[in-house]
C-alpha cells in the first residue's frame, strides 16, 4: 500500500482526534457550567432550608401560644359553666323559697278571710239583735213566763 494511503488514514484519525478533543472540551465546559449552577442552586437550597426551619420554629411558637390560649379558654369556659350552675342553683333555691312563702301567705290570707267572715257574721248577728231587741225580748219573755 501506498504511503499516501497511510498518510490519509493518519490524517483522518488525527482529524477525528481533534474533533473528539473539541467535543470533550465542550463537554467539560458544560459540566463546569452545570457544577456552577448546582453549587449556586445548593446555596439557594441551603438558604431556603434555613428560612423553612426559621418558619417552622415560628409556627411552633405560635402553635404553643395558641394551645395555651385554648387551654386557658377551656378553663374559662369551665369556670363560667360552674358559675352558671351556681346561679341556677341559687335561682332554684329562691324559687323554692318564693313558692313556700306564697303557700304560707295563701294560708294566712285564707285564715284572715275566715276571720273576716266570722267578724262580719258576728256583727250581722249583733246588728240584727240590736235592731230586733224588742221582738227578741218578747220571744224570750214568752218562754220564761
């Protein structure tokens, strides 16, 4: 074979190697860019994680305060319910006292009404007796004598 053939072959291989070198340089440049992008993204990711951790801590604090307020609110509600029950008991007691007072007052009023009718009856008899005294004396005298 001819030297030219080999020279052409060698030249072709050298061209391919040069092309491969260019491709590898471009691949290296691309990888470096990716590395730079990844490192900046990692920094951003770390900053974001830091902010999320701070937010989580804030949320935990807010949640603790909220839980404390709910607990206090529950205690306040229980106190109010207890006070309402106490007032309800007092109302029942007053209601019972009023009912017994009314019953005693009704009995006293009925007794007073009985006495009123007894007094009216006595006065009526006395008035009748005084106005008819002469007739009564005649009737009583006819029995006596």
